[in-house]
C-alpha cells in the first residue's frame, strides 16, 4: 500500500457447485466441527460478529462454512503477521453463472435483508472490507482494461486465451 503497510490477499477461485443445504456441523467421520473452530469464533478479536451470527452452528452450511474458514485463516495470519502483513483479506472470485453460490442455505440467516450469500457474509463481519467478492469476469475486466507495461504480455495472453475476459471497448 502507498502508506507502506502490507496487505496480503487470500484468493478463493470458485467454479460452479451445488449446495444441498445440509448442516456440516458433524463431519462424515463423526467429528464435531464446532470444536475445531470454536476458540477462533469466541476470540474477542474474531473477525466475525457473533451477535449477528446468532448460534455458531448457523455458519456450518455451505457457502458460509467455506467463508468462515477462509476468514478465520486470514484473521489468524494477520494476528501472527504472516509475511509481515498488516492486513489480510479474502478475495472471492466466481463466474457470474455460479448462481448457486449466492443462495442463502443457512435457515437462520435467510431472514436477513441481504439477497445473496456473499452479502450476508459481509454483514456478519466486524470489518466487512476484509472480504471482497466479484465475478471472474469483473476481475479480469478490471485487470485487463489498462494494464501496466509490465503486465501487457500477460494481458494479451489472457485476452487471446479467454476471449470472454477481454474488456468490451466502445
């Protein structure tokens, strides 16, 4: 960053998937997953606003379970100053056609005003700017619209290889 601070970005690149809406609290091995994440969730510095979540078990539905794990990892990295980071955030990318990812699968979170799971997730965070979600198309468009000279060769390759990613001019 321009102020000299270091930001690390964890990238989650999704494709398409289908969620069945089942609770993942108990793993197929019989492990209670809450025991794995409870301490990080209860930590006073947790990135997750416990009051907004309600019961911890509400986060054990996909895609919230994935988001929780990634956000807790990012927070742990930030606390430990991994890679000398002052800030660690999660960037979630998915194709715009991945509409299943936006379904609010956790029954207790369906009454929230947000209409997409990623927006619900941001609303559950104490620092919402630590999570950014965008379509792969948006991401590539922004990165390819005016690449720096150092990225020109990469930009040309991406536009040739993935025509859908090329910025729409005109």
